[in-house]
C-alpha cells in the first residue's frame, strides 16, 4: 500500500470513520464509513485484505482499519462465527458498553441520513439511538436526534413514519 493511501487511511481513522473492528485470531473485520458503508477484512499475518469499496482492497478503508488496530481500537473475540457475522460480534460487544454503542449509532445515523434513499435504515438506527439514550440517560444526544427527525421529516414528508419517530422522540424527552 502506498504512502498516500496510508495517510488517507489515517485521516479516516482519526475522523472516526472506523465504526468498529473485530479481531478473530490473526484476522480483522471492520465497518468503515466512506462514500457508503464499507466492510473490510484483513489478515494480519499475510497482509491480504479485501474491502467492499470499488477498489476491492489495498485502499484507504483497509489503511484506516490497520491504524485502528495499531491504536488498540478493536474487540477481540474467540467466537468461530466471527468470520461469518462480524457485525453481530461487534454489536454484542457494544451492547456491553451502551455509551459507546450510542456514539457508534449516532455516527451511523448521521451517515445514513445522507445515504439512505428509503428512510428505513435511518428509522432503524433512530429507534436504536432512542433506546440507548433511555439506557444511558445521555440527554445531550437528544439534540442530535431532534436534528435527525427534522431532516427526516423534510426528506420523507409524506411518510407517516416521520410523525411516529417524532412522537417517540417527544415521549423520551418527557420521560427523561
């Protein structure tokens, strides 16, 4: 991998675009936010890697995951199904640390708001964020959710779901 790609990967890592990294044996699995969400696999022993971005590997997304690993930003697992379902493993770890789960969910939510053409992923992540705010009682996250629901209503103005999401947010604000 060339120096330019490594530097871009480092910027991606530093800007928080690496959502999670799961380490299983000598392999890393990760989700990185780029133009779209991309999934990276990296063999630490051989350096072989793949990414779901148009380049397919040896890219800034892989470099970002390498930098995350170097900085200790990963969950280590011994679960054999990590190769098939790394995101499930990441979600299990995040469920143990709701504050971190909320941070990751808010990043994904903001990202999905700009890329989700159907609104379905935004709604799913929004509801997850509501539950995590309720668990963590992090009231400061409510302003992010208010901005999201306002944008959602603007983009999907004819969706009844937008009103339901707004109501769910108001209910949480009242409960807190």
